[in-house]
C-alpha cells in the first residue's frame, strides 16, 4: 500500500469521546497506541468496545501468556498481518514459545511442538481459521485441557485478533519501529 489510508489524528482536536478512548487505552494495560487503536479512534464508540474486549482477550482468557500469544501468531499468519506479527512475536518468545516454532508458523508450515497444549492451541486456531470449524477430536482435547470457559475465551481471542488483523491490513498499518515485513505484501490490484 503506497499511501496511508487513515487521516492523521490530532489529539489537540479530538472530540470528548476520542479523548476518553485515548485516555482509556493509554492508562490501561497496553499503555500505548501500537496496533489498531489509531484507526479505532475515528470511531470512538466502536473503539471503546473493541479495546475493552481486546484487554479481556489478551489478559483474562485463563490461558498462559505463551498459549495466548501462540493463538495470536497463528491468527497473524493466517491474515498475513505485518504489524500484528511484529508486535506479538517478541512477546510470544519471551513468554516461552520456541523461536523455531514461531518461524515455522511465519513460513506457513505446520510446527513441530514439544508441548501438547501448544499443539492443541495451534490445531484449534488453524482448523477454525482454515475450515471454519474445529474437529471433534481437537474440541474434545481442548475441553479436557482447558475447560469450557477457556475454550469460549479462546474463540473470542481468535475472533478479536482476526478483527485486529483486518483493521491493520485494510489501513496498511505498521507497528511502531517496524522496519521489515514478516510476510510478502500482495501485489497491487
């Protein structure tokens, strides 16, 4: 994408709703606007709902951070979301996901997992993303490992990060400091 699609946001001219959203994001667990938030500020009512859902999906699912970040990376790869991958790769690796597994995901390969919980999260995320369904076997194993509440939360996490990826892709957004792209850009249509 050659030109940014978003108008420049000037906080000095923000509406009260935009200021409230900005304050909530900056004072919350994220503490920055890296990601889709600069686009959502143009629809502050939507932005408030989305950022609250995102905070829950990122920090309150009941999954360990390593598994949440694995699910996010699986979604970023499915959507070829440059900024989403760039932001979440170091978080995933710091949380204990193997850098080799992450690279296999980035390349679109089926990773070789040492841990069963990672394999189940990967299977769940990729089946849902590719087939739009989850097999009975994957569902049963996820339910056994994580319980129904966490499975519901996992579906929410995958859906939320698909929304993030779509937002970032439509607006051609990059992460702060991002100098390289993990995925090839599609040719212009």
